[in-house]
C-alpha cells in the first residue's frame, strides 16, 4: 500500500504509475490524481497545445509532400512517360497485397516509413493511363455515346421524363 501525495488516500501500488520502471519506482500521485492534473493542465493550456499540434502537423505534411514531389520527379508514368506531378498517381501492382491507398495513409498521417512501404508496392501512372489500365484490368465495358444516350432515354422514360438533353429531361411528360 502507498499513500497518494495529492488525495492522501492509501491505495495499492498498482494504482500508481511508474516513475522509473526498471527500478520499480512509482510516482507520488495516484493514477486518478495524475489523470485529473493532466486533464486540467491541458484545458488551461489548450490553445498552446493546439497551436503546437498544428505546427507539428504542418511540418510533417511539408516533409511528406516534399518526399512525394521528389519521388514523382524521379518516376514518370511507366506507360506514356508523363512527368507532370499534378497528374501522376500510385497504382498498386497486381498481386502485391495492398494495405491502404497512399492518399489514405497521407490523410491519416501514417509514419513516412509506412507510406514508403506502400509506395514500394506501386507503379507510377498518369491519371489517363491509370484509368485505362484499371478499365482493362476489371473488364469495364466501353460504351459509345449512342448506347449511353439510349440508356439515358430508357431510364428517363421510366421516370416520366423525356429527352436525353438535360433541358428536355426536366420536362414532365403530359399524357
């Protein structure tokens, strides 16, 4: 049993956080008092901690964007050679297991090492080549304009709307 220096209550040793774990030394305040202190301290200094977090997040984002910029400058589209970094994307390679999309990892601030691991599972393609490859890979049907217009006309007639031109589709059919 140990007495808390804050609330003065006798509590079991496991109710106190370690100060130096390797030596088995525990803090003077119990976990409950420590938790209250930390919570109150944060609330009193919230603007400081939020500013500090924004600064850190901005720094990490800039480092990551710089890494990606350098990577894209060294890796143009593998299909057509496009090197404009505004249209380059990561395309996961066939049978390599995908953890998450690189954009997801960036948005959710995963560590750079994890993002690099995922980038290494990808090939760089421009947006056009990426769409074409994906359409071919998943056997998406190529539809010509006549078929699309016919389908729109069919769906519109089911909804009681006529015409495949947007302004005509908004007119209600009068019987």
